[in-house]
C-alpha cells in the first residue's frame, strides 16, 4: 500500500502539469505509431486470473490459434490469464502476438508469448489503443477491467464515435445475466437505451461460433 501511495503522490502532486501533458501526448504518438504496423487484428479481453487448465484459458488459446491461422494479428493487454492464452495461441500458430501493457504500482508481468509490445503509464491512453487496435473484439469472462472495456467499446459504437466493429461475447452462462439486465432494466423499464443498441454485440456459446462470425 505504501508503494502504491508513493506512486500516486509522485504522479499527481510532485510532477508539473506540463510534464504530465507531455507524457500523455507522447504515449498517444507512440501508441498509434506502434499499431500502424498491423492492419488485420483482433483484440482479446478476459480475466487475468484464468489458469492454464481452465475452460476460459483453453478456449482463448484455441480461438486465437484459429484466427492466427486465418492471418489475424492477435492483440491483448499482454498480461496473464485469458491474455496469455490468446498470445500463446497466436504464438503457437506461428502468427503475430502483440501486447499492450499497463504500468502498475506493483508491476504487471508481461506474458512470455508476446512477440511485440508497448507499455503505457495511463489506463485511458492504453484503452484508446486497445479500442483503436482491431477490426474485431473478443470478450471472454472477466472482472471489472473486462467489463469496463466492454462498455467503453459498445458506447463508442452506440454513439458512432467509431464504426460498427464486431463485438463478440463468448460464453452464454457468463454474459446472459448481464445482457438480461441491460434488456430488462435499461431498455424495457428505464428506456435508457434503444433496442438497436443491443445489436452492437453478439453472444455466442463457443469459440467455433466466434470464429465463423469473423470469416
């Protein structure tokens, strides 16, 4: 906790605003330049806690392997769990495996299957890069970070800030309760969204279905 507080103090108190603005600008420039190398990409999101023998890890590996064989570059956050599985699938298929990492107070270990990587200090610059990165987005079950990225991307598509990009949610048992709440509460009860807004994403039961969509 002390290490984290020191990190935040240095970031938010000790540094002049001009230094922070310059660093943010440089991160954007470096990020866009980095991603410019890749033009057929798919980004994977999911839990960093998924272990190698779990279903989610294995399915992320299998889907990334299949998509790599089709010529896709696989992009992840570069960490553990589902991210590692996807990078491993791309690596084992002989494809391109890319990581977009985040610098954290306690450090984030980049998985060993990332072949090309860039690291960001700020979450919001990293999220822009993850959003900008791909022609399709695959969401496997995850925690707060996965849900944050899901809502970020569907909001950008809903508001037409980005073109309509395939957003594929894998595993009905995980996603259906959330999608049911969106339908019942946001759409039917509160009228907070339109019916067409729920067409932004596709729900599938398996990685095979996800692969077929991306044909």
